[in-house]
């Protein structure tokens, strides 16, 4: 109907989440199995190495071997978040784990290191606040950097399973989107805050420590990883794909333009027109895939260098033919 109201984004979010709640629950249960094995193993190693001390950074090393299994969670929740119906959870989950095992292992290492450094830096500056006002400034910038790293971590897994890109481009694009897509990132953060707020409320008024542990464990096994991943993916997926699609279209247009110019360069032209590179400082160009603004468009530096060299060669040939 023409007068039908356009649905708000959070309405679409709730519809897709609760329509596929059983799939999210099943995904979470699958992920809970390797989670239990990995963290139980690291807890056992912790007791052997550190005796009675519980060393949290050592326990969190389990993130690294567990992260490849997180690829399945990202793949299933991505398909649900973008509106696919009847997502085959089991096949989708293990297909993603198999296809992304090594890249996600590397992601786990980098995310663990970044997390530990962020927590260590924030803890250090908080403990030093009474010493000097300078530590307030350092703490502020550390929190900003930590948020950017968090938002980068939003995109790394999703981009890895969605696009066949070299890892350096995955990290580069994810970091750029951490502040380039700030609105979507804030919405994703707000959604995470709501999820954890509900979970906190579920255990806040329980006095028994054992019951609290049981409820927290149940929430982790049944809901938290897949639900949080779904919330993040839902808010960042469209923005990410839009940016990547624009880049692909630009690259395709440039390739078509180059192919046309190459096909026509041998044809006789009564008055050949030369590209104007006066807006470019040629000495600063590098043979890389980084983009630079030229004649109203973003062009790869390597492409510009090739075009400039071809123009110079044509000028040299023209001079030789005129002399002869």
C-alpha cells in the first residue's frame, strides 16, 4: 500500500532476531562447545603453571584458538541480519569455520594483543590520576584509541567472511570504517549496551553466588555470543557493503576507461587530446593501490603513474617521427 508506514530500523532488528531466535540459539549452542573445551583447557593449564593464582590474561589467551570457531557465528548471524530466510545453521557454521580458520586465528592473536594493551594502558592511567592532570589527558586519548580498536574489531570478522580480500586490506578498511562509519558503530554499541544491561539485570538482584554463576553460564551458552554478534552485524553490514561496492564500481569504471584508451591509442587521431596532470605533483606519486583525487575522481596512484608514463612515451614517439 502507498500509505504504508516505513518500518523503523529497530523494528526490522526485532523482527529478524525473534523470527530466527531458534537459529541464533542453535548457533550459540554450537559455539558453546569449543568455548567450554578451550577455556577448561586454559583453566587447567593455569592451575598447573600458576598453582592457586587465577591469571586472567592467561585464561583469555583462549580467545586465540577459539576465534576460528567464531567465524561460524559471524556467518550465520550475518545471513540472518541481512534478511535471509531459512538459514541452514549447521552447514553454514562449519563451512565458515573451515574456510576461515587460519585468517581468524590471526585475527584472534591481534585482537587479544590489542585488548590486553588497551586494558593495561587504561588501568595504568587510572591508577596515576592522582599524580598529575596529564594522566587525565592520556587516559582520554587511550579511551578514544580503545574505542577505535573496538570498532575495528567489529568489521574485521565480518569483512573477512564477506569479501575475498588480502588481510592488509581487511585491516586497513576496518580501521578506516571504525571512524568513517561512526554513526552505525554507535548504534551497534548502544545495542550491545542494551543486551548486557538486560543480562546484568537478570543477575543483579540474586544473592546466591552459585546461582549467579549458573545464570551467567547459561546466558553465555544460550544467548550472549550470537546475540551480540547479530546486533553488531545488523547495524554495520549495510554501511560496510555500500562502501566496498562503491570502491568496486569505481575500480571497474577506471578499468573500463583504461581498456578503452588502450584500444583506441593506435587509431589515428587528427587532434589527440592529452590528459591534464597539472593538478598532480608527480614527484609524490607512488606505485601503490592508494587512491588520489584527480579531475573530480578518485584514481589509484599506480594507474596515474602508468597513464603519465604512456603520455610521455607518446610525446617522445611524436618528436622522433617529426624529426624523421
